[in-house]
């Protein structure tokens, strides 16, 4: 999703360009979420439109928007990387053998290059790089073996975390839901292009310092097990975002904690997906 002449548009990325695939075509939605479920047919239509004589723009010249601006649900799993569990041992956080899920309220979703706003009520703003899964069609009671057929694609996500508010209650929701603290993107990479999502390298830089560097193979509960667990309880809907956990390197574990400061630039990159970048600004 990108903005052109003040309007949100669907784009297909080709190299350093984005093709405005629905331009000049009446009756087609210009919201990517309306093209979910992400079955083969809908993706093939967008790919076909990209081969036609459509406007093209340099990615550097357009404003990228969150691929799914208002997901029906935005769910995130806690403590899902072994390296992250090791680094938080001294914090005496209760652990569970089960998957630990919490809500990020959907109003926190923001664009891949949007500012991260430092809250007025806290300076304990932290970063967490996560592989985000976007659900492509209604999913209930799926097994882990069936789960992949419900995935539309993948994005980079920063699970922005206001640590003192996160620790107020066991639900963690308030500290995970401040507005602007859910940058996603830079685009949706369809599941067929990624294949196995458990072979991807994740990296986070704060300014020029590499803070997180790991692989999705470290997950304790893999992507398919997560979908199976959630769909046992609820129907996952097209556009739902699942943030699948963060590896070691977050700021809260440093002695003393190394939280983000106004003026910092957080850059997150996942192999074969792309990069998001967010500057911390004062409220």
C-alpha cells in the first residue's frame, strides 16, 4: 500500500519501482485488505495488472502505508525465542510451557517509515523485531500441517513496547498498544515467495548499532503451531496480523536498561521481506 496524490493505492513492487496496479480500472478496490483472502486467483489478478501499461513510481518517491492498516485482530506471542528467554531470566518473569498470547490494539498499526512517538507518560520505550504473519482466509481448528494454506504473506513488524506499562498487568496489552507502536511492512510478501518462514534472518539496528541478530529457526513454537493454537480458540480472519516473537537484544535487559531516546532511528530487516525504519519523536 502506498499514497499517491493524496490517495491510498495498491502497488506491486518491481525492483526499485512500484506499479499502481488498480489505476484506471474502475470497480476494483484500492485497499489491499479487500484482496484477501489471498488465494491464488486474487494474487494472479494483481500480478497480471502489473504487466499492463500502468503508472510506475520510484519507491523512494512515494509514501508507503501499512499493508493492512486496520486488521481485525493483532495478536502477538511472548517468550517465543530461546535466546530472548535466556536474556530475561533475571527479570523473574513467569514462564509457561504453553504459548503466551496478548493483544496489540489495532490502533497501534503504523506505516513502515512512520515516526515512533515517545509517550508523554513514559520514557521506557523498547523495540522488538518480529516476523509478522498475515492471515489470508478464515481459519478455524486448523492443524499445524494445514496451517500454511491460511497464510496470505509476511511482513516486518516492530512490536513497540512501553515496558513500565507492559508490566502493570499480566495481559501486557496496554504497554504494547500505544499508538504508532506497531509499524509493519514495508509491504506484504506473499507466502509462495517465502516458502519456509523458519529460515529467515532478523536484524535490528538502533542508529548504527546492531542490537538484534537471529534466525526464525530459533522459535520455540513455529508459525504453523501458532496458527493451530489460535484457531483452536477463535476464527482467524483475513487481515489478522500475528507477531511471532522476538529474539535476544532488546533494551530492557541491559544493565542499566537501554531504552530508545528521542532522535533514535530504529531499522529492522528480515531476509527476503525488506526493511522498516522509524525515528523516535517526542509526543
